[in-house]
C-alpha cells in the first residue's frame, strides 16, 4: 500500500524525500486506500485484497515456511 502511494506521489512529479507524514485510510468495500501526505495533499490508490483459503507453516527453529493454497 505504501509503495502504491509513493508511486502515485512520484507520478505527479513530487519527490519521495518531500514526504514528511503519510496517513492511510483503507476502505476495503471500495477497494481503495485514501491518503493524506504532509497534512494537505490527498489522493487514492487501488487496493486489492487477497483471500486466503488455507495455509500451513513449518518451522525448523531458524525460519518459518508458510505455504498458501
């Protein structure tokens, strides 16, 4: 989500370094993330949800492997 907002920000000619604050408002029912950057700049980007039907995980002590089905 943050990457999509940053991409929208830079697509409008602005620089990542100009972002001081970022507020995100997620609206799954609209498949959108609304954002406010630096308290004044607003916009929206598409948000896609992923439905997980089932998953399993295996841990060997140093890493966890998660498999989605």
